[in-house]
């Protein structure tokens, strides 16, 4: 007898419908074969399914069993086909009526004792089930809340295979899994860090506030122990709250990678990723034999922090150009091309020299000029061209560290950032832009009007400090953000002066 069960496979971060066909023939020697481009995990499902059926009281047919995963030209991977294959066998054997499974998308891994274990990408499956207007989605219990975030599709979660079969037979009237989205966002949007913990470094905190308001990329330069990493970790706490759509996009990527906590329905805090400098270019942007998202996609709608920037391999830094510029990254292979979202805020940190103490009042620098030059040349000009703000982070003196005074809390800074961001959204609503950092030449000409005093200061800085054309553009973008924070329509002298201070490396002829 032949049975057909709907399931799904993941390509990139999208789910694609897979029809699991199970044919059981009485003639011939017992045999179990799986076709349709299965990977090793899918091929091994026959042993898991056989043990699970036997250990839960079902008879495993000693017949010729053929499982076809259609369409056959798409690579299938993972253990999520265990449950649909086991169900297909019970339907083909007449234990479950074929009409009972019609309209359901089914996915899950089986343990040998019949428990249904969680799978990756259930949120993408729920989105696909809604698009195809299916009756419902059947998943492991641990994945049910994650999929229930998607409105318009009924989600059922099961813990064991016998419970699932009883439901299909009508003996178990299980309620669909539901979730209060507003409560889920509120519960999962709490940060552990706060800018109130940071003592001193007021000018750096101001620079990061400007960066957060305009989504500007930042490079912090300072000696070891000056607090660069501590400051970077607190940047997500001052970024605007995530919208539901942003939370859905971010959760989807982490779901595909299996990085969500058990029972966590939604990721509502902005991601903060800090990869080690030894990672490869594939780990950074994604890829592999079966393409997977990289660090830039895992940082989508959040912060990608690169500590010790010059220590990263040159090719790893160069592949960041596309995601920084386009907000997405495309992985091309011989048979397919996959695009992952990668709208990130890039935060970098580096020492001023190899030993780290150039310009420090309490430590003597031991580096030669040639060593300093070679160290700084590890970071390419095209990458620096995409970083709007350079800020020095000096060592914090004992007097500041010993104070009981707490700094300004993140919530206060966030309110100013959200106010400035609201002005940008209103300004660019017809231009399909969302921040000052994304402005192009026509937008700069239209929205970056300078007062006469500001024009004089910028002209003087261009001549005396030798700023390049790219630095000129960056200064205008940053000054527009500073003016938005000050609730000013025009860019005045104090705004342009502050923006000029954030071009440290250009002033040092980097």
C-alpha cells in the first residue's frame, strides 16, 4: 500500500515542502530503502523508526519498504523526517486512515523509545504552512510555541509517538498551541547589561549614542583594559526596541541554526555576536557544502563586534563589504544561490599599536614606527571606508573607577535614540531608507543643509586636516544624526565640530 505525508526541508532559512511517499510491498525479501537525495542522517532514520515502532507497541512490517522524498532533486538533510516516515508506515499498514493526515505538515525526530525530539527551523515551517494554507502543523512539543508565533496556522505539539497516533485516530482531542505575542516579546526583551555599569568614558558613550541613533559603524581604538568590549556589549541595550517583524526575522535565522533555547518562542533582544579572530570567511558570511548562515546573518538586526580587528585574516574582513553595503549576503554554489539577511551594526575594536600602549600615560610603548605601520595596514582602506565613527578609548583613571556614582542608565539613552530614529524614519519614508548611515549622495545633498558657520568649520577642517572625500561624506552623515539627537533641522557649527572629532584615524593619517 502507498501513503503520502507532507513534511519540509530547509534551504537557507526557507522551508520547502517535501512529500514523503512510503510504499510497502509484500513480495520479495524484507528491505528498507530511502531515495530522493537523502543525506546520512536521513538514511539512518530507518533504524530509528524501526526501533521506535517496536518499542511503542507497533509492528514493524518485515516487507519491502521504499521511502521517496519528493521532489527528488533537492538535497534532504537532518533527522526531521523520522516522524513523517514512521507515520507513513502506519498509514500504509492501515493503522491510521489516510484522510486523518491530509492537510498536515509533519516534522520531528524520533528517539528509540518513541519520544519526539525537537528539530531546527520550525518557525520557517510554520510560515510555509501558512503560505500553503495547510490544515495544521504537527511538531515536537518543544518546538510548538516557536511555531505558534505565526498567526493563521494551527500548531500541535506532541511528546511521544503513541500520543500522536491517538490524536490522528480521534481518541485524543488536543488543543492547538497558542501564544500571546505581546507577552512573549516583553518576557524575552530583557537585557542583562546596562550602561549604568560603565564608569568614566563619557565621550565614548556619547559616540556610541550617536552611532546607535544613526546606525553608524564604529571603530574604538584604545589600550588593553580600557573597556572597549564592555562598552560594545551594552550597545544593544540602547538600540530601538525590535518590532515584531524584526524579531520574527531574527528568530527564524537562530531557529534554522538550532540556537533557540528550549521552549523559547521568540528572540526579542537584539543579537550581539563576537566571533574570535581565528574564524574563517565561511564562518563569517555563511556557506559550506550545505550552506548555513554565518556570523553576519546571526547578527541580523543587531551588533557584530570584531575585537582585535587587525588580527582577523584579510580575506575574512574583505567579505564583510557586501553585507555592510547591502544588508544581505549571497552564497553562490553550482546548483543554487542563497541570500541571507545581514542588516548589522558593525562595532570594531583595536589597540593603537601591537603592544597596545601607544599614547598611554602609564605604560611605555615598545613598538617601532615600522611595526605600528604594518599593524595598522592589516585593516584595509575599503573596510575603513565603511566605518563612520572612529573614537579613542583611553584607560580609565583610578579616580573614576573608585567613584560610587553610576553612569546614565541605558533606558534614558535609548529614549533619545528612539526619538532620533523616529525622525529618520519619517524623513526617509519615501526613499526606502531607515537610517542616516544609509544615505546616498542625493539624500546628503537634500537633508544635510549646513549653516554658514558649519560650512566654514568643515572647509577649514578639510584643508588643515587633509580629510578625503569619503571622510567628508561620513562627517555629513554623522553630523545629521547629531542634529537629530539635538532635534535640530539644520546642521550647525557644534554638530559639525563633534562629527569631525569622530574621524580619529583620518587625522592621524592612518
